[in-house]
């Protein structure tokens, strides 16, 4: 069966196709989006009616990847897709944050959007197509939705902006952002940068929006071909009483407005006042009025609270807590608070506080990524935790929430390009931010505390990073841009715009818009105001710590890295790991070996220099190539009548001829040596044909006083051979050869 399709092309000629009517036809809306070999199936289903007393939008968004899409089998014990990965959760959030504001305010029927990766081109990131697929599924359905919208990835690669670039091209990108928008307005921005200017970021958003307009147009044209989508379903999810709404406003608006204008800096006190105003109003109602309007009181009072606080802020150009529009809350910070942690910092801004730790691990601690598209290991990890006590609430402790994963990812992206790479950082770094208090901007507190904890740990970060959350309140006639927003300003405002960066540029951002018509002029103003705030915060952080510690703390394990030719990796490990395990047991170290190209990269993790040096010496012996003229400490492995075999390197024996053991003549090797003796020897020759090693011990011993060197007399029975032997002996003398005290003594014939 053929579906209905609509195609469009990107600026570089790549084609994207949206198809509907072929798969998942029992869903309210379903599409397949295809670019190259990458295909996404998006479905949307909505309940016909809202549940009783629901006054919010119960939207759930799930993005999942099928391993079969990339021709892979899931790793681990359970060979099936199970709980979503962090990557899948992050993409789900990107879709959710873009879609949620565009459902009608009074539409409360439960909606579920599921986007599934069903075919994967390993050079195409599917996240940039997921929201396009979700919006297209809504566009071809009869579900009320003020779209369409779309998302694109915009990257600046070698100075040029590219939409939805391939993975291999992203290596050279200094801007990597996902932008969501409708035909008219920007809705969401999230991404990372390598210290770019505010102007470059605005231009990237502008380029992305132009591409999104084409994608929205394609969805509208596709929806026009679908009969079902032409008439959206009717709904009535709210009952209203205009007279009672006016009564609530008349009784409470001015009181809330006065509270918002008072500049009370304490969050909990403001909350008590707001609740008391509501309680005073409810106390004036009869029992019949309370019962009849029990579901309307909270909704109408919340609208009054929102309007009064917003108007007070715009009228007075003063914040809820009394601050100016661009004023940052008081900051205090401290490092090395936790004496046993490798690095720690407290960062407190107003009523938001993060206690952050840094732990330095080895390659064994790297995080394995096993996704359908993205595989590999990472050595920089950041975890963000938000317990309920941070806001004075009682909640059960559950598994990590999507919000925690999203906020942690933003902080990670802000810091990761400032982490030294390669030989400048041999550690796996784990940052953990525990939010102990929260009144807005806790993810930005994590960025600041993370920077300070890294410097406290002795990590030579490129530059310190700070973060700030910006807000906006507008009635489409006037507006105010707010720096370092409170939780209430986030909840009641029109924008949450988080900007992170160094003194020289932006490193990460995250923006959610709740209102139509955000102009680029307002966006520029918010970014410039954010930059001023970032500089102030960096200055306050610098009062506590301005540069990394010169060294790690004494109890941090040291890592020494060395290279060996890869053919020696097996010898270092030994049969069944015997050699490497024995080295670790003897020295108390951890040894990690990784094959990279033609070399084995060996990391030696030790708590003291002596243990480290022992391992280095052992590995050097194993991986060494014997060199003529070098002195070795060897062990006697075997004794024969003509000499001893001495192991000078692992699995490398050389012959110590009886004539090379001592200056005096020996009748038997056993007169000087026994098996197991450890002796120093000098390598005097390597046979060019056989590679056999010839050793000398006497070359390292002092020559006896009065020693006279004499040439042996030629043999008369075999003159030619005798003369040759004599000449050989002469050559041996030049190498520190057959010198014997007392003159004309010969050793055993070979």
C-alpha cells in the first residue's frame, strides 16, 4: 500500500521525506520521516476526554531507538531494549519542551507522543529529525495543536553554518545547537559552543529558523492532503464562571501586587503571604460558594497571582525579592570543604546552593556508551542530583528524573570543552552536584561549583566557566529582561534562558520560550545582559579560587603514562594475565593497557613514587630490546660446561661464556655461579645472523693489578684453524675478551 508523501530538500541538496498512511494507522496520527537511510516512526494518540479535575496538559513524550535499526544487538545480559538511555531521555526532552507550549491552554486530554528510530544511518544524528516527526504526526491528526513546528541542528563548521550536518563533519564545529521554532517564533534552543560570541549565536539561531520555516511549510502541505486533519476535534475541558473570576480578582489582586512590590527577599515568607491572601478570600465565602467553586478557586487565584506579580515587575522595574532587573543575588563560595574528596566546592547564590565534588579515576572508570547510533567511552561525567529537601518538600526518593538528567547534561556541555585532553589529562573525571537549596538557577550553580571543584582538585582547566539564567516578562507592549531569575520568575515568566561561558565566549546554552513573538532584538539584549552577569559571577568565584591548584592533593593516585611497541603488550600481560597481576600485587598499583595504533598505551596508577618506579622498571625490562654495550641485571637460568645462560630481559637469555665470567681462569662455571644468582652483565655482541646474545661479567670487574695480556700460541696440529682462533681471541681482547691473570692459560674449547 502506498502512503502519502511530501518531500523537501536542505540547502546542500539532501532530501527529507515525510510519509503518512502506511504504518501505524490506528494511531490518531502517524508519520515516517526519512533522510538518507535514517527513518523515524512518530505516532500520537490523545484521549477523547480529559480526566476529572485536570487543569494541566498531561503530555508524555517518548523517544526510543531500536538496535536493529543500526544492525546491532543490545549489549548486556538482557538482549532487548529496556529502560531508556540518557541520550534517549535527552531527545525526549527536546521534543517535549518544543511541543508542550503549543497545545491550547484549556486542552487537558492526555496525549502521548512516541518517536522510534526504525532505521539508522550511522553518519546521521536522528535527534534533529525527531521533533519534525512528532509535529508532523500531530499535523496529520485531528488533535488540537497550534503548530506545526520543527527542530534542526545548526552547526558552524570552518566558519560556515550547516543544517543537520553529518556526524563526521561535526569534528570541526565550534557551534552545535538544536533550535525549535514555528513559522513565526523561536520556541527552544539548546547546545554547546567553543567560546563563541553572542552575535555568532544569534546568527546561528537565525539560520536555523529559516530552515525550520521550510519544514513547517512541508507539514502544512502534507496535512492539506489528509482529510482527517482538516477538522480538529471539539473539546470542552474547562468550566468557567466569569463573575466568580472577577470576584477573586477584586478581592486579591491588589494584595498580591503589594506583596510583589514589597521586595521581600525570602522565598518561604513570600509563599506564606500568598497563601494567606488566598485563605483570607476563601474565608469570606459561604459553604455553598466554596463547594460550588472548589475547582475554580485555585485556578483563578493562580491567574491573579501571575498577573499581579508580572505587572508589578514591569510597572516598578523591580523584582519580587527587591533586586534591580540586572542585579545578581549575593554569592558566597568555599573550596576544599570535604577533606577526603579529590576536589570539592560550595557555591551559593541567594537561596540556591550546590555542593559539588570531583573524583579522579582511571580508564577503568570510563563510562561506556552503548546506543544504537552512538558507541564508545567517555572520561568526563557529570551527575546532578535534586533532592526534595532542597525546596523544603517531602517526596519519596525515586530513580533519576528526566529533569536531573537534562540539567546535568547542560552543565556537562558547559564545562567539557574546558577540560584538558590527551596527555594533559590522564584521569576519568566525575563531577557530582548535589543541590542543597533551590530557588532558581540550580543548573547554573552546578556549572559554577563544578568549575571551582575542578580547580580545587588540581585539574588544569583551560578557563573558568560560570552560568546565569535569564528571564523575560512581557505583555507584547512592554517587556523586562531579568538576570539570575528566581524559581517564581521562571514559573510565572515567559522565558528561561540559561547561558554559560568563560570571559571570552559562550560554551553552552538552553532556552525555553513560553510566549509568541520573541524578537531577535530582545534575544540580543538578553544575551548582552547575560554576559555582564557572567563576568560578575566569575569575579566572585575568583575571590575564592582563581586558578587550579599547582598539584593534586596528596591522597590522589598519580597516573604515569608510557608507550610500548604493541608487540610487547602480550608479554606485559602474560599468560592468563599472570605477569600484570603479579606486578600489581607486588607494588599495589593499577595497570591499564590500551592498544592505540602501533603502540600500547600503559597507564600506571600508584599511590607513591616508589611503587610507580618499580612498575616502570619492570615494564621497561619487558618491552626493551637488548642493546650492545648496555649493562643488565640478569638471573642465571641454566649452567653448562662452557658457560651460563643469563636472562637479562624477560624471555631473553644470553650466553655468558666461562671465559667471560672472571679475569682468573675457572675450571668449572659452578666455581663462580649457581642457578638463580642475580648478576650484572654487559652485552658485548649480538650475532647478526642468529640474534644470539653474548655477555660478559668480567668486563664489569676491575682488572687485577699486574695482569699481563698475552696472545695464545698457534696450534701446530691445525695451523690454519689455530691461527684463526688466535685471531678470534685477539678480537675478543678488543671487546674486553679473554684476559687471564698469570699469562698463557686457555679455557675449555667451544
